[in-house]
């Protein structure tokens, strides 16, 4: 999953004492949700049945 935005935001908050606005927080949540959706749709793909 793509957690880099959340990790970067957390590091910015803890190390640099920067705060996120509501739209920025929502953008990070949408990136994570899209990543989760992409991973979920890939589960089970690529496993074609081989008939002998």
C-alpha cells in the first residue's frame, strides 16, 4: 500500500511541528483508500488454471 503520504505527514508533525489542513488530511486518506482498493482488486489475479 502507498503509505508514504501518511508517513511524511506524521514525520512533519512530529519533527517539524507542522499541522495539516482538513483538505490535506482528506487527500492523504483518499490516496490510502485508492491504494487499498487497487491492492484488493489484484488479489487472485494472475493465477490462471492450467488444464492438463
